[in-house]
C-alpha cells in the first residue's frame, strides 16, 4: 500500500478495497454515490472517495489523516485473502470471489449503535431516511463546496432529547429504544468503553442491556464498530442463504475469526443472486 499526494487529496495505491461493494453491503448507511464519487460524513467532515484501477482517491485529506484515521476506518491493513487460504469451503470461495474488495469498516460505536437500532426490522431506504432526518435535527451542519451536510449527533447534543422529540423521526417503535440508549449513555458515559474492554460474549451481553438490541443487532455493532471479526450477524437474507446452502445444521463457528467477513460475502452474494439464495 502506497500513499501519493495529489493537489486535491491523497491517492492510496495497491489496495484491493471496492468502495461500491463495501458501502452497499449493509454495514453502513451514510455513504452515497453521485457521479462516480462516494460522499459520506465521517471523522467530523464531508469525505469524498473515488475508486481507481489500483486503489482509491480521498479528497480533502492529507497523509497524516490517512494514517491516523482512514487506514483503520477502511481496514486497509487487513489481508482478506488469508481467509480463503485458511477456510476450505467451496461456497465461501465462490462468494468471496463475487464480493472481492469488501472490507469491514471500523465505525464510530455511538453512531453504529443508534444506526443498527434503527435498522431493526427495517429496509435500507427507510433506515437511511430516518438516520438522515436524525442528523438534520440534531447534528451540526457541515459545508462542503455548495452543499450542506450534517454530522451524526453527539451524545452531548442528545442529552436533553425527550422521547416526544424523537417521535418526529417517524421511526416507529424504535424511538423508545434510541431514547433508552441515550439514557444509558447519559448515566454511564463510559458504557461504550466498557463494551470495548470486554471479551466478545460479555460485550454482547452488555450491549443487550439496551432495549431493542437483540442477537443480530448486537452482532452487527460488535462487527462494524468493535472489530470483533468472529461474530456472524444473521438477518433474513443470511438465514435463508445459509439454510439453502448448508442446510439446517449450519454452524457459523466453522469460519472462526473470519466469520464476520464470511457473513459479508454471503450477504452480498445472496442479494446478488436473489431468489436462488433467499429473497425478501
């Protein structure tokens, strides 16, 4: 992996990441493509990324930020090909080839918890709509060129929000779960640090103290915000896919420390194949 300065940002060469596959495989909700560029609000600012033949281009950044933030956020130091060497599974090899370039993002825990509470029994378009409204209502405006974006709300900004306020999101039953999480953060400011310090089973149990966080949502949070690559979130797509492929005796533990990326490959493959591998 090599970094090259450009007058508008930094080029990162010799990385296999696919921005399109990474940003559209269900792990994040605030990246959107327009005219060949991916726009997102991360690290307190508007980020603009483009796919290159041998890497990516990040606008409005410098090498210091690439090294301190982007390498970890995009998981650029992980060799995803190791999984294919270590796991002897014909289907996973096929799915991995199909989803080549998917990386597991390392996202902000506070944002990830609320985002996946909102995702519960929901569809992608509605999830994105609710999160966008949440950010407009309680986030800080961020100007990029002629456009205005909004940061994800901070715990401090949400400290006085009421459940009646959250009804404006039109998130349905989820608003009381968001409110419960905000209350926990207000009373236990170190809650997320505590989760981070625990082993995976204990961290999962701690997250499930929050109303609205069950088995699947807690696994998503652990995988996408706490670098717990051994978890295997199971939504309707995954459940149908693994049943069709592996039968009723499927055990995700066969993937070991690669369970999380295996789940992403299966998810991407199942969505691509549609009816054959499970369809909503």
